[in-house]
C-alpha cells in the first residue's frame, strides 16, 4: 500500500539545512594555478556556491613560501608569497574564503624525509620550532596585511591534517602534534586573539584523539576555537591496476561519525565548541569508481539533508578531479573524488549539490528519502532519492524502483511543475562514457557529447490544486535523485479575443 507523505503548510524544524554549503575540499593548493582547475571552480561557484574551500599543501615547496639560502656563511630565510597570493586571490574573487590548513612541512625546515602522496608532502615535525614560529608569524601577518584583519578573522586555521595516521604525521606521535599545535596557536593568537584556530583534523579509527586533544587544551590552557575531524564510509582497499574497490557502509555511518565531534565536545570543558567535518566522502581512495556513479549521489543525499544537525560544516572531498595524490589521473573517469571531471564534465554527485542549491528557504519536511522547502518566492521545492546497493538487488541490480506519494501545499493558484532527474540512465556522464568505450583521453567531440549527456532529464506539467494542495506520485528508478519544483503560475496570456492554440497547426484539408 502506497502511503502519502503530507507536507505541512509551515515549517516545524529550526535546524540548519545548508551546512553542506559551508565548505568544499580541493587537492593541494598549487593546483589552483591551473586553467582547468579555475574553470571548474568558477562553474561550481556559479551553479552551487560554496562559502569556504580547504586544501592541503599551504607550506609545501611547490607553493614556495619558505626558502632557505646561504649568504656569507650563514643560513637565512626568505618568505615568498608569489603563488599563495595568486591562489587566495582566485578563491576570494570567486566568492570563497580559505579554510586554512597549516601543513605540510617545508623540506628545508623538516626534521626528517618521510613524505606522503605522489607530490611528496613532508609529514615530519619542524627541526627548529623557532623557525617554525617565525614562518607561521610571517604567513599570517602577510594574510592580514594583504586582505585585512576583518577578512582574515573569518578564516579558520586548522593545524595539520590527520595526525592520528602515521603516514600523515611521523609515527602518529600525539605528544609531538600537541606541541606543534601549542606552538602554532600561540603565534596566531599573538597576532590577534580573534583569529580562529582548531584541530585536530583526525581521520576515523582514533576518535579518542578528540578527547585527548580537548583535555590537552584545557589542562595546558591552550586556545581552541573549533574541533575538526574527517569521515569516510569505505572499508579496506581491493586494489587493481590504477583503481581500487571498497565496501561502502550505510549513509548512517557517515552521520554517526559526524556526531562524534559534538559528543566529545559535550563531555569536555568546551561543550559549545563548533565542529567542522573538514573532509568527507564515501571512499577515502582517489581511484575508486564509486565517486563517478549515481549511487554516490543517491547515497549522499541523506547526509546532505541531515548533516547540519550534527556539525557546523561538512566539506565534500573534492570539488573537481584536478587532483594528484595517487599520481596524475590516467583517464577522464578514474574514480576521482571530484564533483567534476577534467573538462568540467558533471558527475551525478555534482547534480546532487546543484539540486540542494535550489532548496533554499523554509524547511517544511525531511525524512530518510526526501527534503522539502518553501522558497522566498512562494514556490515549493522537493528533493527525493532512492539509494540501492547493487548486491542487494535480486536480479543483479537492474531493478530497484520506488514510488513515493507526496501531498504538497502550494496555495490556490495553478502551479508549474518542473522535474529534474538523475539516475543510472539520465544525467549520468559516467554511463555515457562507458558506452563510448571508456575513452581515456576523449576527443573534443566526445567531451562535448559527455557534457551534453550529463544534463538531468527535465519534464514539465501544469497542476491545478485541490484545497490548496497538489498530490504527487513519483517513481524513482535505481539510484535516482529527483528535484521537483512547484511554482505558482502568473498567467500572462493575452486577454484579447481570438487566441486559440488549436489553430496553430492545421492541415487545410
């Protein structure tokens, strides 16, 4: 029996439902010097519109801020802001504020040679904390001087990335990380106590680090303005050449990870501390095909809908596939984290974010399968989704449609109904690419086809309300996300006599 969900006329929930927009992730910051990257970011900002952007490698040698040189028998330091100014200027010009991750270690300042990623981010502590403090002072005062304190005070400064993992922080040495944090926050707060500093930016598996970090800050009286962590829902890698597969836990597992921040803060001396999920996705691997699929979009819909109840922000990792942690991508679709491939081809998850960007205004209803708002112009927008794991389908995954019935309050005027759909067949550039024969380096003509076929399927209708409501029955195919917008019609048809559309195409017989 089909049960109708009756959407209330007025909202009953006050929780934020756009925390998904607060931040988005990027690969290392030097990638922002590339044309394809900036074109992708401009498109994302035009059609989605994030508020902050976070990436690795602020202090990496390819940004080139820290330079040691010898002169007259002594070692001197030159701070060089040529590239970082271009990078941050580009972000700000596109309406994005930096969510500043402090790391990795400049090679000349590093205490050892351990690195991570193809581009060799050094993961060791500084060999000289005096020079480290001088570096942090130079960087932050430069930002203040260039952009103004009023601007920079709105930028969070996050100290390091996933120090609980030995491949991101030498030996996952907690005591050494706490020392790095204390030394860094002391410099930043001395510049201005209003500057925001936090951490520990951990990955899953060592949640106790959050409790230990907050206890350290309280015991040592070290300032902390926010708590941060990362969240992924994938299991161990099953690697093949140039790709990897992983089991994916339920969307609820991501939300459960989001919740841990406030849980740990609530048991600490900082019960009201803001929590930021500064990375999240399904798989933590940059070569997992799941990121390219409509499953990824349908899976994450519930997370975007409900994540704001658990954190001030949760940052999708990442906005585009200009990304090189596991070396240079080997094909257009390669399982990259991005919402966009190279050449700005939209993946299904891009459309999830684009659809959510339409869900502004008063939140009327949420459940595990839909999210409904009334917008400022009086229209109503409804997003529904149908997530289905392939191995749970009795016929191997070819059928998993679901029908939902919704009663939508729209007022007395007729409404224009627009429905946009993305699923396994439509709005799915990955499926089209597969049918093309998986061209690794598609021609310009193939790129044009992929862009064209990545657009959602659109249908329209006019509905007449009954008692101020429109009854919708929506069938969603496997791994579909569907956006329905109901807008009151202001009929501007000419009022003069004689208009009759039946007379447009007559045979004359």
